[in-house]
C-alpha cells in the first residue's frame, strides 16, 4: 500500500548522493568493525562473517 502522490513528494526528483562503500575493516572509528572497541567498552572479536552482539545501551533491560 502506498500514498497516491508519493512519487511527487518534494525531493523525489533529484538524485541522492550514494554513500562511500569503500570502508576499511580496520577503521578504528567504526564501532561494529572486527576487533574494534564499541561505545560501551566491549571489544568485538575478529569475526569474518555475520556477528550479532547485544546492544550496549539497550532501552529496555530484562527484569532481575
């Protein structure tokens, strides 16, 4: 389902700049990269595939 006039919404006619996809795996400023320390102080393992980690700053916390 979509809005009938969505194709004419402001900003739709101009192309958007594509993000730079050439990121290095050792970028120390990117928290999720392998081996980097995240904002919560936890260090990521040197993963080579999909890695799932717990949110360091979760809004909801489990009851104790």
